[in-house]
């Protein structure tokens, strides 16, 4: 297949290149960039010396459907809304890594993103690309809204409990921590090394745009429609997300039920791993891989469960999950090109 | 004054040396070490070249009361229980940075520390050294149990709300994150650079020994005696603690009350600073200083408050608070020797 | 093939597991460990959950030749000398990642390693596993002495110039910097996170055991037998080596000759990349890959060349180069299992 | 004294605030900023909450001489040349932390800085502010050109040897490594955390503007006028410089002479410390302090000396040395306000 990547010079784009480069079903890829067209990507990113041919191409709605068989869009949120519809109209299959097509309700999108929502038509057609909860729909989708990094870790740690009604959804608190690559490739003060190094920063307290994305999925699978508490921190590391999640356990729930629930969940899905009881995952144990590792502890004193989910934000939190969706959409085994072990240490 | 430091070669001890070196009322200090006696501390820690005279002295219950006027003990938890009583019996005034004398109930100590509790007599006499809540008792104390690092940040962020009954104590969840110096000076696998770097680790989930220390103080100031949820993470940075704390706000509590409560609290105490509304502190803004910086946000959607408190774990979380207590015990202005600005970046 | 790894729980061993796991010609591997036999490696290293089967096996000279077709030994230097000969006598083909078999002169080994040298017989048979300079010998070797991490980067940056007599070997100075994984998996004070983080340490000044290894190869390819200056630093990063190397350029040497020399070198070898003129590699651009990236600058003012070579110390500096040698010894394409792009950022 | 700081919002400016805040002879300081006038510095840098009063003031050549008794200028290089002369004409005493007034030859300035050189008059009057080599001139100077960060570490490690003719100046090679705060407060790609973290970068190879500054001083103290080799690296740490320096030792020089030379040097100057023989300083052992720590090793095999000098680039490499000069210019003890111990770990 010939595959295109829009926004190739961002961190999501770089990770897609890394993955598609070793994907056995992809024999060519074309990189698109609105800002750096005609440059060679290795002149910006020398780790790609010898690994990427041809110059970055400009985005061209006419030519793209002929140039490539499939498109990944890693443009910033807000850009996809105008960029993708003409391509979709021509029948292109697209995975969008931005936030534009994730929220089904336009009002919610406007409120949290402070942007014009995209066309209703494509929002409705877009499938939320979380294979563990949407595998069949993904297979036949034309447009995938690839999940956000934090929501991926949050939902994979919470949905197994929510779908079985083991916890009180009203009590959910998610304390999320991310490596700084999550902030993207554009330099900023909060990500300036002398500021970010040896520092822990909290940001967007109670107003992160991933809140409605998490709630949308939780509400889909629960009877109640409770709001959640969700906060985000910048940890001085390059990659990795850890979500530490708290919830009150419903009366009658036993530890065995919880263990079985997570255990089954891990068995059913190739990229979910459950930490042995009494142990908890660290972010580095999934570094560079598509795994989501989950650990949990029930505290009798408070009747609360602590669930810990870790991912590599650029992998299962972005490009890795996108390739997983790509595999499903094209009938390849789900883990094609994603079997590399985590890189440790 | 002549001051002694037991456990001078640990990180708490090193920080005490740094502070007492520039303390105008301390004209001499003697360093004690059970493991490295007769060595010179600068041969272990060359940053002290030219700054510390004399060899490390062995611990000697007979000589110590004559050698020094005041003692800081930074020995590991469990050691103080046997080390300090003979010195206390001779009338020495001591600040203990370990956990031994913090918990008033022996059964609680045993359960969480899995160690023999220290003598009841001195546990009862020990004063919990948190000046913001115990200033008068500290002044006249013979033995100070210097608070733990996590409890300091937790209590300074929560007690102002609890004492005014603004939050539901049953709902308190503390998600704590610490730099790795909190693990001490002895090398370990979790603190081995290749493992700890670019990694976020969670540890002692729901079983950290600081849980009963936090609860003891919360229960002292609240009507109810609810257990809390408290978890701890190792962040790849050297110093700093951030506690992100969640609680449901009691009905009728207004944002203005909360702001006034914290605002008054900051005005009354020299080392408490309140972040301007809508902003939140990062750990680096207190690096090397004795400040505890606090920020908060009330979320109408969930009726929960998020409170963020940051400290330097070796300063307000250990040696800095110890010197603050030392000042109070000796009638010096509370901030003597502690006025240095945070080191940033 | 069935492949064995001795010393599987060290960092070199872990990296071998990662690489062999995705090597298409390896269908099984057995992990040996003297210290942790019967344990499961994933209980020590949870990033391998689901990726490594069976318990760690004890080292057994009788059984090993039957259990595996090929052996990688990643035991510490000094252990191989006694561990490997009985296996070699039985005809096993072995790649040794330790220093034991690298130095041809026993006296030199003793002087720099302060250890008994290994048996002369196997020292003589051992082939120094640097494919760029020894490809043919490697193919038919029974025992490979896999090069040290620093020597790999040093020799790949210097030998192209030395073999063409473009620089004065008497003037060579190598200023080497390494990430801390080079210190191994055993915790130590210098690698303790609070000490190593935000710190730059120099060590073994003018007495590193890699000095004679570099000199042995340089002398092999030069007329003169000059000693070199070589110093090593610990950089607060997990992986990566950068050697900054200085030498006086021989009279008559032109910049064009230098460029052509490196350019040819890069063309001839699959894992050598030359940075475009005027640019210089950083360690991160080879992270997780087997590349050695080289840049250079000639300074007319001083008549000196500065050559910069970067590698991932666990890859081209250890396990990656070992797999490259394994491929050559078994007639597989040289880059089999080593094609993954660098992981960036 | 009332002291002014121009460029208060850069990292040099922040460090000056930290130091002057605790300086017993400074009772007031005024912060000037061309870009952020009327803002409060604590709104940009919350670590200064409660520590800095009044808004940032605009630069005003008329008012400044009346507002303050002394001026530190921490504006970027190139700005001082136009900013300072009008103030100097009015008799103000100024310490300039930028590079403008360091190089005595205008042609050299132009060649390396690619900027118009400042007025000859003030270049001639400017005194190079390195107390260890210029103490008497500093005392009576009106304008101090505060040394660059790299040159400070380079010269303090080399000049003691050069002034006694112990080394061959033609052979000098300086391999310099700096923490990333040296790149300043403005975000950039090379200092973007995801790029800089876990990475070692080399930059400005053989063309750093500190080369002529180092040579100017070396040539002043040596008979010969040889060019040096000097290269710079960005280490993933916030603060700290380590210069590893190589030189061939002149015939007849003994190790004892070298030891005595450095030993005397350290005794004569309050901020120079010599590491015990056989040991070498790390950058962290001077963190936050004004010390320059020096270690050395003579290698008989190559007849070369390796000298290692470490400083905190924002302290002895910038603001600390500036305050040291300020003390000398005003007749205060040289270490006033600079006695704080290094912060370790």
C-alpha cells in the first residue's frame, strides 16, 4: 500500500514514519506538510538520514487521492476540520489523530475547544478508534477519530469496571501525568528545558479538552451520566502517560470480580497487559511499544479502588493506536508492525 | 550555639549542614555518623570542601550533651527510638526528622511501620513540628517530631479547609508526587538512574506509612474521623513534592470563602504563599527554599475542589522545617537562616 | 535457530532479548543467569510481561551445547574467561560482550583490567567483532570479542582517517561522554538518581580500560604506535555515547579528502551514516538503533580536525553490534533484525 | 545601596535578583526590562512571589542615574553597545554581563560576533571582570565586562599553568560541556525538552564566540600567541559547566610543580577549590554556588595534563561573578552575599 502522512514533522507524524517504515504491508509513504513543503524531512530530523526519500509535499486535495491509498492526518486540532472533508468526499479512508472528530456533540466541542466544530456529516460518520471497545466499527469505517492520549489510558483503565458496573461513576477522579512530548514539537516556555527539567507542572486544571472525550465514552457504557474530575501534569520525561484513577467500589463488588474483569480484558486484547496482583506498572515498561499496562489495588479502609494505566503517549496514545486501527481497517492482523518490545531501559 | 547533627551523611543531614552553615545563631556544628565515623564528610561529599571542619564523630550518649547545645537527628526511622531517649533523659533538646515520634498511637505505628514503637513516655512528650498548626507548643517543646515530607504538603493544603469545615473529609484523595531524593542517599533499583530517568513510578499503593500521619492531624481538626486515600509517585527529578488533592466541597461553601481561607492562611505564616487565582504552583518555584506554595480550583461540574501544594521535600519537607522549629524553640525569628530565595531555574 | 543468552538480566542481556525477539531467524531463546535462576525474567523486568517464556536457567556446561545452537554471553568482564572455554571446547559458537577476549596481549590485559588474563589459546582465536574492519574474519569465527561501547564510537570515527594516514596519530585526544546505562544494572552511588541527575561526572581519568582496546586497533592500522589520550564522562541520560575526537591533520591533507574518506566509509557499511557537511550528530538521533553517525569539522586556525561519532551504547555499543556479528557468522544479511528506525524523540 | 538590573527577566537577571536579595549592602533594587515594562516579575516568574516589589520599569537613560547607585546589565549581547554608553557618560558604574565589551580588538569582535563592535572608548575603559587575574583593576573600574561562562571555567583551569609556563599553549584543547540554562530563557528547538532531554548535542563546532575571549586572556599571559581548539556541548541538565582541558606538559615540568601551582591558586582566591589529588569535580558539587572546582591528572604515557574545571554557569559563570566584582568595586569583602553552600543533591 501507498500511505500518506499529513503533518509529518510533528511528533505524531515522526512516530507514524517510524512505524510505517517497518510495516510489512506499506511499501511506500508520502509525507505532506503545509509549513515545510519541498524540504527534506531528514534536514529537519537527522535521525531519518537515509530512511526517508523525497521532499515533503504540499497538501493538494486534487492529487492526494491519486498519490496514496490511505491517509493518516496528524495535523493540529482545528486544521482537520477544513482539511479532510474534500478528501473524504472523494472516498479516501483517513485516520485523524487530532481532536476534531472525536466529540459527537457540536456544542460540547465548541465549549471545550473554543473552536468552530467540524461539519456534522463527518462527525457523525467518524468512528472513535479505540479497538478494545469499537473493533467491528473500525473495520468498516471510512474516517477514524483516533483517541486522545490521556483518554486512551483513562478509558482502558476504567471502562472494564464501568461496563460491569463495579464502580460508582460519580466518584471517578483521574490524576493524569504525561511526558513532555505530549506538548508537541513547537517550543514553548513550559517545555523549555531549563524550566521543565527537574520540575513538575500542573496545567489546565479542571478544564482540559480531554474531559468531554472521556465522559462521552464513559456515559456510553454506563447508566448514569456523571461528570468526572480530571487533571493533568507535565512530568520531566520525554514519553509516557500514567493515569492514577480513583473510584468508590459499588457495594457487593469483590476483589475477585475486579481481578477477573481485568484479567479477561487483557486476554481479549493484544495490547492490554495486566500487572501481577500487588504490582503496578511504570511508564518506562511500555516505552516505544503499543502496550497499555494496568495495575489496581482495592483499599478496604476507604472502599476505593486505585487503578493505574500506563501507555507511551506517542504510541498507544497516538501513532501506535492509529496503526492498530489501520490494520483493522485493512484486514491485516491487528498487531502488524507493532510487535517490537518496549525499549528498556 | 553549638549544634549537633546525627545522620549527617544522609540527604536530610546534608541539607541541615547547608542551612546551619548560614544560620547567624549557630557558630559551630558537630556531625555524628554511626557508619562513617572518623571520616571527613567532604571526602564523601566534595561539595563541602572547605565548608566543614573536623571528622565525623561517633555517637556517644555520654559526650554528646556536653559537646552540643542542641541536636538534630536525621537518622533513619527506627533508629531514633533507641538513640534519642538516653539523650532526652539528660535534658537535651532534640528535633527528630525520622518518623518514630510522629504517631501518637503505638498500635498505629506498629501497623504501618512494621516496627516496634518507641517508648510511650517520649511519644507523648513529642510535639508535631508543624509551625502553622503548632507554633506555641513547639516553642516550649523538648522533643520535636519533625513532619514527613508528604504530610507537610498534604496538611498545609488541606487543614485550612478542614478546620473551617469547608470540605467533606470522607472524600479526600491525595495524589502525591515526589522527586527521588525523597528515597534517601542509599542506592536502590528504583532510584538507579537508568531505571528512574524518563520514567514515572508509583509505589506503596494504599500502604504508605504517611497515611496515618496525615489522618492523625486531619482527625485532630475535624469532627469526623474518616480514612483518606493517599498514593505516591516517584518523578524523575531530584527535589520537589507536588500533592494534588481532591475533595467534595460542603454544601453552601462559596469560592470566596475558600479564597479568603487560603489568603488568611498565607498572610499568617511566613512560608505559605498562595498562587494568584487561576494559577497553580510548580515544584521548581520553591526549589531550595522553605516555601509551601498553594493553588486551588473549584469545579462546579463535580462540586469538587482541586488543591495543589508544592514544597521542596528536603526543605519544608525536612531540614528547612526543622530549622524553622529550631528557631521557634530558641526564640529566634521564625525565618532566621531561611530567607534565601528559591533557586530558579 | 535456538539461541542462548548468558547474563540475561543485565542491560546488555535485556537489549539482546529485545533484538532477538524480533529477529526472523531466531525462533527460540533461552535465558541463563547465575544469580537469578528459576526466577522469571518478567518478575524482575515487567516490560517483558508476555514476551519471555520459561524461567531463567542455571549455567550448565554440559547441557548448554545441546540446548542452544548459538550463545551470546553478556556476563561481566572477568567471568567469561572461566565460563566460556569449556563451551568453546565443545564447539559452541559464541559472541562475548565482555572485555575478556578483546586484548591480544596478556600483559596489557592485566595492567588495565587488574585481573588474570584468560587462556592464551582462546584469546588468539577470538576475533574482534567490528564488522566495518573485520567483516571477513567475523564470518568464520568461533568466538567473537564484541567491541566495547566507547571503542566502537572511537574507532569508527578515527580509523577511516588513520588507515588513509590523514591525521597524526600522536595527536589523538578522545573526549568521551556516555549515558548512564553504560554503568550497568547494579545500583551505585555515581548512578544514584539524586546524584547523577542534573550532574556531569568525569571518571577513570586517563586510566579507563578501553584505552588499550582503542590503541590496539589504531596501532594495527597505523605505522606508528602512539599512545592516545582518552577520558570518559557520565551524562545524565539513559543511553547514548558521543565521542568528540581531536587530531592534528597531516600536512597536505585536504578537506575534500576527508569528506571523501568518510563518505566512502558510510557508503560501504550499512550502519554508518555521515552527517551533511557543517552539521553534527546528537546522541538521540541514533537512540534505539544500530547506527553510528559521524560528523567532522576541520579548523584551519589550529590545523586540527574535530570528529564526532555517536552511537546508542546498548546497540552499536553492545547488543546491536553483537546481533550484526551474529548475522555475519550465520550468513544472514548483515542488517537482519536491526532495521528499526531510531526512536525520536 | 540602590541597585538596578537591566534584562531582569533573563536567567542572568533572575540569578542577580536571587543574590542581591540576600546581599547585606543592597537595600533596594529596581528591575528594568525593555520587553515587559509595567508587568510584575512575579507574574512571569512565580518563584518570586512576595520577593520582588514594584513593576518592571522601562529603560530610561535620563532617570536611571537618579534611580540607582549601580547598574548590572544582563541584556543580550549586542544591546549593551547602544544601551550603556549614555549611562556611562553620566558616570554610572556598570557591570555588563553580555559579550560586547570583552574583546579589545574591534576586528576580532566583528569576526566572531558578526555584529558592529561597540565604541572604542568604552571598550578600552572596560575591565575584564575576572577577580583572580584582575582584582586591582576591577576595584577602580567604571565598566566591567563580566567574563563569559565557558571562558571563566577555561581560564581558571588553564591560566595558573600558562602563567608559570608549565604547558605548551599550542597544544591546548578545551572540550566544554554546559547545562541548558546557558542557552537563555527564550525557547528554541535545541532546548525544547523532548529534544534536549536524554540527548547530548554538540554545537558551534570550532566557531564559538568564546574562542577569542579565551585566547585574548591566554595570550596576555603567555609569550606565544597560539590559537586554541574549543568545542561546546549541551548536556541535559539545567545548570553547570565542565571544561575538560588537554595540554602537553613542557619538558621538565613535574607533577609537584603542577600540584603546588593549583594549590597556591586555590589558597589565594576565595572561590577556587582544588580537588584532592586523584579526585575530580562534578558539576553538581558547585550547584548554586560561586565556586570553581578544579582537578587535574598528568598522564605519563602521553605527556599530557588533563585539567577539569567546573562552575555553575549562572553563578561563577555569570551573576555570581558579577556580584563578586560588585563587591570589589565597592570595597565590600569579596564574598559578601556569596557564602551560601552549594545545594546538593
